């Protein structure tokens, strides 16, 4: 990933926080069948290896798991908040006019050697962990045991697991750190003026400005 120093995010706890908040990762592999990519929800076990271990499952009918069994490395891309930034928000526009549009985003890329797992016990544990991670804050959390056992068993037979100890991980937070303070303030105000969907990016811009 292209990494200007100003945008690098090397703190593992911040990278992991983005993965947990945005667990739908794009799994990319280049095996005998060529490039393949599938969006899949991942569970992060931070303590399982040095940089953490990612676990997921995919449909048995998905050809990518067979490709994963033949490669030494794959890439998972996690996309956090993102938003278009208009130059109209910059104070610099009024001062010099020397501004252009851009796109702000936060992303984490993780690489590792995948291990394909076809084991009902492992798959059930992974499904339980993924479910708890998304359901625990709900007023009445759904649990895998709420479904009939024979139905759950049939669903498990239709999927295959993948485990990826993270060998390398990079974070990039491109959130207006390269702009003057007045421009960053304009971006925060502009984003917040768009409504709640843009609030996550507004908070990132404000936070990175405050830490400079």
C-alpha cells in the first residue's frame, strides 16, 4: 500500500480496533485460478499470534477456498470510514484558490498464510464467535442455539473455515493531516453538516488534528 509517512498508522491496537468495528474484509488471493476476491466477515483473535489471527468461513461452493489451500500468502483489506472532501470546505480556497478535491479514508491491510479448515467443531466455534461479536449489544441477542440443531448442522456442512495468522499488517488513516489547521476545521464542519453518516470521518479528522 502506498504509505506517505503522514498517513501511516502503525499502532496495532488502533489497527485491530478498525478491524473489529468493520469486520467485513475483502479476502484477496492469487492462486492457480488467478486473482480472486470475496467480501467475508472476519473474527479477530488478537492473542492467537504476534499480530493477531483472522478467522472466517465461506460457502463450500465458493472456489476460493481451494485456491487458498495452494498459496503461501493472501491479503485481507478492511475499509473503515470514508468520505469525499470538497475543496469548498477549505479556508485556503478563499485565500489562494489552490485546492483540489480529495477522498479521506481509513483502511487496514493484513497479509498471512491461509489455512483451510474443514472441521465441524472449529466451524461451530467460529460461527459462535462471529455471532456474539455482532449480537452482544442488541437488547435481545440472537444465539446460534436459537436455531434447530439439525438446521445448524446442515448449515455447517455447507461451509469451510479459513484461519490466517497475520504475518504483516499496515494501517493508513488519510484524514486531512496534510492540510492547515483552518482547512481541517472546515472539513470537520463540512462533514458534520452532511449529517450522521459523515460523523465517523469528522471525528477522525478532528482527532488527528488535535494530536498534531
